[in-house]
């Protein structure tokens, strides 16, 4: 009796290969033949499941997002049963920094998707911006919730602070990738700005959402 093929498992296998080879070379340099070789399958099989490179990239982006969500979830689980708004935001921001191989792959590939969407009509036609908007809305809501509870400065605008934190994280992630900044410095800068937004009570109650918790904190964040 022929072996039954799990099509979703096969798609995931190919998407993982895309992530690996794209993480090494950048998505602009990756073709379907490269992905097939990395996955150990035929080009015909990759074409069977995805037809075009654009379809493969769309699926790869979804897969990358799922991996990132799991990464954030692991950090939140390590922070305890009720991490609070501050620790939740910290988990989200630190998960996207390239402080380890998984973070490096995520930042490099997500940046590559963003750049490709500027010039690739097929990618540009997709709701690529939805994920960044979702992150902005989530961080805004968490800051607003902390403000209502008296755990964050009520004088700041939650939306503006969310935009600033996400933009800062993206920029510092790139600076880590190119060797301009050390991960410890980027983490310290982010925590400095979180300390500015959140009260001491909220900071003390939920700042352990990552394994780099021993890194520098506070106002001395500018050093490399």
C-alpha cells in the first residue's frame, strides 16, 4: 500500500528550507531550485505545491510569522502566569532582535520581505502591512491598559510610544546585523525607553520576559 503523503507537512518542509537558505543568502538571491535542493526534494515537487516563487514567498512569510509568534510565546511563558503589559511588550520587542540565530533569521528575512514588497508587484498586492499594523495595535493596547491601571505614565500617547518602540527595535535590529551595535546595547536602549513609559511597580513586576535579563539596564544604554 503506497505511503500516504501529509501535504501540510510537505509544505512546511519546503517553507523551512526557504527560511534556511533565505537566512544565509537573502530572499532576493533565492530561487525555487535553491529551495528544492535545500529541502532535498525535486524542483517539480516545489512547483507542484506552490506553482510560483511568489506563492512560495507568501507561504514562507506565514510560516515565519508562526515561528515568531511561538518565540514570543516562549518568552511570555518564561515570564510567569501573568507577565503584565510591560513584560509582554518586552517579550515582543526582544523576540524580534537578532540576539541569536533564530532572531537573526527572522530579522533578516522579514526585512527582505519588506524590501521585496516595494519592487515586486505580486508581493505588493498582498496585505503585507497587516502584521506590522497588528503589532502596533497590540503594543498600543498594552500601554493604554497599563495607563488605565496606573502602571504607565498617563501623560504619554500610547500610539506614538508604540510606533516609536517598534521602529526603534527594527532599526537597532539592523544595526546588530551589520555589526554596528552589540545586542546588549540594543536591549539596554529598549529597556531604557520602557522604563520611561512604565512605573517602577510595573517594571519590578514584569521585566523578566527574556533570557538576556542579565544584560545592562537603565540610562547607560548608549554604549556599544
